[in-house]
């Protein structure tokens, strides 16, 4: 079973992921990987030497084609799961972005994006990402 926790802050070097809850014109922005039939919030792994905000901006662009946006941190989250990182707690930073414009084409492993009024029924990470959205809503991030 996966456990998701939330923190105000943590040592920067422990942040391995950035996940970006995104909206455009009051609609959620979700993406679908080329190898899957499910939807996910944009995000991904931090690369060596990259700041976590730069990770978030890069992943948002790569996975949605967002070129003009405002982005801000929401909080630190962690996931503990027996099948992930040898059961050790892993940490990421949750962001919220309001996207103003997109590139015409996607250039990554993402097949398509969807602009939705409601949350999707078919999630790639159903035990994690709905919790992230709930926490952002609880913190009143316009989600």
C-alpha cells in the first residue's frame, strides 16, 4: 500500500521529483504517455545539478507544451511504497501552474494532453495523484 504525506519543507537535496497541478482557463491539464491509456498530472524526475523549480518548469514544458505560465510551490510531498525505492520514503515538490499558452506540438514521450473540467476516471497513479490535488485544494491553491 502506498502512503502519501505532506510537509512544509525538507532539505533540498532530498527532493527527487516535481509534480505540477496545472490549469488553463479554469480547466485541469492532464497528459497521457505514449505507452499508456491513463492520465496523469505533469511531472518527473529531477536531473543532476537542476533546481527543483527548474525541474518543474522543464517537465511542465516537456509534458504539456506550456510556454507561458505562472508557477508556484504548494508543498513537499512524499510517497512510501513497498514496490518503490526499496520501501523508503521518497520526496518531491508539488507545484501549481496557471498556463496561458502552449506550443502547437508536443516534443516528448507524451502522446496528448487533455483539458478537463473534472478529474479523470482513469489515472496512471491513482494512489498518489488524487491526494496531491486534494492537498492543493485544502491549501486553497485555486485547484
